[in-house]
C-alpha cells in the first residue's frame, strides 16, 4: 500500500547520506592539507598530485549524492507500484518514470560529460582554465559530475554545467609567462632602466606573480643591443607587461636610448619544443620529397 511517509523518509535518508559524504570529503581534505603543510607545494609534481586528489574527492562526493537520491527515487517508485498485479499503479508509475526521465535528461547529459572529462583529465581543481565558447576564465574551485565552479580574478563565482563546456584552455602553471624585448643604443643604460622599473612593480598572486627580470642581453653591434626580460602575470593581466611595464620603460628611458620596442611575446617552453620538433620534421620532409619526386 502506498505510504507517503516512507517516501519522505527515503529522500530524507538520501539527504543525510549526501551531507555525510560532504562532511567526510571535507575531513579528508583537511587531513591532507595538514599532512602536506610542511611540503614544498611549489614543486609541479606535488602540486599536480594535490590537485588530482581534490578533484577525486569532489567527484566521489558528488557520485555518492547522486547515488543516494537515485536509490531513493527507485524505492519510491516501488512504493507507488505496490506489486506487479496492480496494473493501475504500474501505469501511474510508468507515467511518473517518463516525467522523471524528461526531467533528468539534462542532468544525465551533464553527468556523462563530466565523467568523460574526468576520465580524460581535462583539468583539475586549482587549474586556471579558459572556456572560449563562453568567454569565461578563472580558477577551478570545485568539480562534480554535473557542474564546474570557477572563480575569476575579480572574485566572481561562475557555475557552468559540464555539458556546456565543449572545449577548454588549460594553463597548468597558473601564471602567464611573457617575454619583453627592447632594442637600445646603450647596454648599461638599458639594463639600468629596465631594472629600475621592475623594482617598483607590484608583486602578488593577482598581479605580477614574478616581477620582470633580465633574461638575456645580445650585442648586435657597437651601438645596438637587444635586452630580453621575462615576467609571470596572472591570467588575464597580460596588459601589465605589454602595457604598464612597457609604457614605464619608455617614459623613464633617456632620450634616444630605445631604438625599437618594447615588444611582448608569450613564452611556453613546452610549446617551443613541440614547434621545434614540428619544424624539424617539416625540414626533413622538404629535403627528401624533391629528391623523391625527381627520382620518379
């Protein structure tokens, strides 16, 4: 016989299971933070393991929540049916299942998309990502099977369903590496001008993650020198280098010191190696293809 109290108790139990899962997940994260409190988390390997661990905890917590409420829904349908011999109750339960199916279609789509992204390791908690289709960028604060929560540099919190994320750009280091090049007529004055400007720039997690520093000085001629400076800024704050830093150098430089620039370029060692391999393969292809064509 249909008993609404039983259904209410089932969903109450599912809610308690979800709360317990969240509490256990929080305790696990606190314990893990204490265990790694004295570790050097600036190392890429340890930071990557910490991110993956937090992501796994979020996925497991969300999975337990969905499993609890799903079980409660199935048992509630069983209460509605009341036995296979009651065709009327079975028809009502079937209609209810159809309505529930339409209602949870979007939820299932999000869960499948989230599961695929988790298995393929698109990103982890703590990564800085950009979603080009929606022009969103921020740090991943939480990931579940259904949604991803981002926090921007302005402090805004963005929730987006996993099925609405067709592609992402991931910045694993969490900072944007930039290189500024300027051509000067005097080596010592050029180096002094860049160092003096760099020393007054702000440094912090939302501005210059690492202040500009001179990386290389090339002597092109007796009166022309190329100075390369590198800096790291928070994603979205590239203007601090190509705008703010470059403008200060122009303003504080002696008249006639700057021959050209400054020019700002993005720096990515992994991308540079990949392009170097690709260009080398292209050169090799260009070497043997004409000879093969002549031979044929």
